[in-house]
C-alpha cells in the first residue's frame, strides 16, 4: 500500500501574506502618486546532515515547502520521505535550515558536491554559508 504524505496544509489558492513594508512613488510632474507593497527576502542557508550546501534569497514564508522543493529539484533527495527532520533558526535577514536526510541521499550528495556557476542574479550563487553572504 502506497501512502502519499501531504507536503503542505496550505491550499494553493491561499492569499499572499501582507508585506511589512511599502514604498511610495510619483511621476516626474508629481501629479500621480501610488503606494505598493515591497517584496521581502531573506538569505536562507541550507545544510544537509551538517554540511553547508547553498545560500539563496527566498521569501520568508513557506520555508518548509521551499526546502522540500529545492531538495527534490536539485536531486539531493528522490522523495519527500528522504527528509527525516529539519530545524529552522535565525531571524531578520538571515535564516538557517539544518536538514536531516537519509544516509543514501547524503552519500550521493557528498559524491556530487554541487558546482553551480552563477552568471546572473543576486550574487549568492556559489556561497555555501550565510556568514559569507552577509
């Protein structure tokens, strides 16, 4: 019997969380003014079984879903069941995720240590620890 575990209890149609900061702007003539929400990002460092793997800028919400998706998309794990546990720590602009994965997945990870060359983006590609990023 195959049991499918639900990764997230949040429905897909859930509204985005309210932004904590906004910015105001006006056209050059000063006639039209507007106010918009400012997107929030934090640096998230992910370590698997104690070994730093990646740091990236992410939205500070739904971090569990992001970690699972990153782990699957990067080929670090083959299924959600290979993540045994994880702990999030940090606050403000820097977060850390300690992810405990299955021994076989960890062995494969150590054999293929990631080699990403960032050609554009936020400048965090290739950074393995949050201390290097901030």
